[in-house]
């Protein structure tokens, strides 16, 4: 199993633990869009307790990648995601971003 496949499998397992059945094809595309950062210990994780980190997620993924610019929508989806992932100590960026894509109905970005 390649390192990429391992990351995707771990993200799918994390989503499953949260009661989310992942579409593996979409999960792979979301993971691919993150580039080599998915292999780096710190960059591969999201911290909901770090305002600067959430701002990076907003700017670099939600706005630039997904094209969502409505601040109210962004704040709501980040709050929803952080609440959903609260039981997870180490939130995988791939799983977190997959959740954001599904919540915002932006699967078409990865088509």
C-alpha cells in the first residue's frame, strides 16, 4: 500500500468513526488536492482551537479552492465541522476538508 493510500485509508477511518460514510473517489481527489502536505506531521492536521489555522483553512481552501466567499456561510460551516470533529484529538486535514466539501455541496469542484 502506498503512502497516499495509507493517508486516504486513515482519513476514511476517521470519518467512519464520526459516522460519515466517505465517497472514496471524492476523498482521494480531496487528498490529492492537498499535495505533499498530507505527509507532513503538522501540516496534515487541523486545529480548531487555533484561530490562525482556521483563518488559513478559510482563505486557502474554502475561499480559494471551493469558491465560497459568504462570511456567514464560512463561519457556520467551520463551526459545524469543529463541532463534528470535537471528539477527534488529531483531526486529519484530508478528512476535515472532505467534510467541508460535503457540507458546502462543492463536490463539483473535484469532478
